[in-house]
């Protein structure tokens, strides 16, 4: 038995070394991710540990309090990749909310891979000492709003809409970052905040003095879910099995979307993206299981027709792996064309120097999408 175990260990090490030798990455990589304690940060650290162990590559993960602080280093080239959410990917592409400011605009972001696990939900959690049972019960309660993080705020708004509420029906409490909002929930400064169910902060809240409860989304409430999707069309119904207060139970009916999403800019070197994608796929067995919900990075869980286009480097790897086809390429080409239409409309609006920037960009953006035959979201 010792001989068999030793032989297996040697073979496993040899296989890992073979994969590592075939991955060509710089010895230092830099990502941005959500705040320390978030699922995005924790998973990035786990992936970094696998990279270090297998290839000697050091992955430095820079936590960002909001979508802007995670995306700014990416567009400036100070980091190669960002493990972000719909804010730093879809909303950055669309040039909406904080990305609609004059110093931002639609970004030519590209996807490498995304966590589409389905084991977690992305939901609004509430303090367990309030007796809240539904999202409608949040009326008059204190709800966290993250300055500079449109994704988190739109998601929270979507859950309020499911409950028939708007921001006007609750007491909005502003925080400078994701982590601060959950510290606020634990310490009694706010009653509800948005997070992935497997976030470290959610587990911390569950163990805290107030406890934690995730109000459910009833799959039969089609009207409520339609109101939710009107605000955030990227949500899908989902039954989570992983998360604070969920682990070991029959699961939690809520909603979710791809998170984290590993992104780069369209100008990022194709070979670098190819090798990063390769590392994500081929080192998956080394980091799988090392952070709650991390299994959604598996190759067979990737959605090749998402709402943000894939980078050519990732497409090259997926093509070699036999998981990319003509249908996926056609969808990707349409998304690239959508980005180009938005960026052209942005440049034209900037050149016109309108007095009311917000109104002018909103009109120009919608017109560009309609004229191009693209769906108008937001």
C-alpha cells in the first residue's frame, strides 16, 4: 500500500510538473479583486497558491473597495487581470452608472473565464435579529449602498424590486466598500447588504451577534422575478447549496450570475491571456475545493455565450481544447461590435461637449444600440 501511495504521489507530481512547464507566465502577476474576505478575493488567493506551487508564479491580489477601484488599475495597465463581477465587466462595457461619468465611458473589456458554479447565490442578506422573512419586509429598514460600486447597488435594487420596493422605501446607508458594509451589518449600523452567499463576510455575519438570514426568491413568483430582471437582466433563478447558513441544508432558493469573472482589456497581450486561461483550466484540480464555491471555474461550467466578449487569447485556448465553435464565435463577434458601437457613440458625445453630460450620453447610448440592432439594457 505504501508503494502504491508513493507511486501515485510521484505520478501526480510528474503530471503537475508537465503542466507547469507548458504554462508560460511572468514570475509576477497582478490581479484586482473584491475586498479582503469576499469570495472573489478568497478564490483569487486560492488560485494564486496553486500557481505558486505548480509554476513558481507569484500572484499578487490587490483588493478593491468598489468597481471603479478594481477597474482603474486594469485600464491603466497596473494589473494584468481583474477578478471582478458584473460591474467591472458588463457595466464597464456598457458605460453606465459610475462608468457613465465623463472620465470613464464604455470599456473594451474581455473575459478569460468566469465562475458559473451554481452552488452559490448572489443575494441581499439581512440581520437575523430583525424577524424579516421576505424582501418586502425591508420597507423602512437600513440597506447598504456602496459608493462607486454600481454592480452591488443595482443588484440590491433588483432584490428590492422583487419585494415591490425601491430605494425610496428604505433608509439608504452609504459605505466606502463591500467589506465595510458587512462590518456595518455585523455591528448594527445597517440591516441588509449584498454579497455572494459564500463570502467570508457572510460567514462572519452568521457567526456574529445578530446572525444572518437570506430571504428566499419564490420560483413561482414570476411577476416579482420579472421586476427583478427589469433592473438586473443578468440574474437567473438558482438554488444555492453553499454559503453562510446554507451549508448542510436542503439549499436556498435565490438568484445568481457568473462571479467572479476574470477579465482583461482587449489590448492585453494575446499570449499572456492564452497562458493565463490555460493555467486556470489545467491547474483547476490543484485549487478546486480550496475556497467555498470555487468549483464553478471548471471548464465544463463555462458559458461561451455570455454578455461580455471573450479575449482572443482565451478563444485560442478554448479552440484548442475543443470547446469553442462557430456559434460561440458569432455571438462573440456581435458583442465586440456592440462595444465598438458604444465606444464610437461615447467619442462622438465627448466631441460635442454637451452641457448636460448625463442626459446627452444616455440618449446617445440608447440610440447607438437601437441603430446597431443591439438589445438596450439600462
